[in-house]
């Protein structure tokens, strides 16, 4: 972990041939505001998270150009009536996007519904934060250099038990939101597709089914169970 560096970012962007669309940082790090202003001005979206920043520090980052909160509630300073923290800043900045992990482990349904109610459907993006154990059996895995145990649909550090990413599938997040009863099926899918695309400025390429967009989509049944998957308009999976 280090303070943000424009030199490093430009090196990465050159190596990626301009493909970097989004970068995340902790807004309390030295030089963050200047970095955010420069990077967001170049067209790359800046997200803030994994942070103990104060409410004021988070707002400063937003004023500098940051527009996304990384998996809101998780890995950030919480909401307190004396110290609103990162969560308070996410709720108090209507033009930003709040990512949300809806696996029932990272965020309770009541908190998820509160964020959605405050931000609105068009500013909450469903994410998974899925680690390499996603789609695999329960058991022991590794996240970076940390041993992880996957059990009961959650990935936790073997030492201490903290959540270590997730094993969530995005369709399960959609199912959960609908079952929690505050979001329609249409809106839940929108939060899993179009809103994330808008948040990083690629809605002209993907995020909905329309002429000129990537023809990547899934087909589900009436119970929101996956039936088939299409990439570039071609079926690559069928139940």
C-alpha cells in the first residue's frame, strides 16, 4: 500500500494502452485530492474505499472528482451520529455511485435497502467482490497470501474470521435484492448492468441491450434462475 502516484498511474495507463477505466484509493492518503483531480480529468473514474477516512476527507475526494464508493459499508469508516464517516459521505453525495455487495453476509438487507432508498436505484451498483474460490466447493483457499475458508456461502480469513472478498455470483445478488422486497426485478437487473456501466463511463458500449452495444446478456426463467448466457450475441451456455 502506498500514497497515490501520478507517475505510476501514467505508467500503468500507457502499459494498458489507455484501457484503465477506473482506479480506487483511500482518500486520506497524502496527495489524494491532487491525484483524483488529475486522473478524473483524464477520463479515468476514481473510486474511494478501503479507508478509514472521515466524512470531510471523503467529501474532499468527491469534490476533487471521485464518483464511486467501493463496496459501501465494507472496508470503510461507518456511519455515526457524531462522525458520519465514509458511509455518511456516500449517502450525502447524490451524484456519486455506491457499490453494494448483496450476498447477505457483507451487508444486512435493512442496511442495503436504506442505502438504495437514500441514493436511488440509478446510483447503486451491484458488485460481487468475488475471489478465486467463486463457483467452487466449500473448503480452504488462498486470497493473495492469506488462507481463507469458504463455508456457508461466505469467504472468511482463516485467522480472525474477517470477510475476505466473497463467492457471490451477480445473479444471486439480483435474486437476493428481489427477495428482500424493496426492489423490482427490472431495477435489480438495472443495478447489476446499466448502473455499473454508467458509473465508469462505458454505457455507450455495454450495460443494456441496444444497437451498437456489446451483445452480452443472460436469459432467466420466472424464478430468476439462469437458463442461458450469450457473449457477443452467441450462446456460450445453456442449462
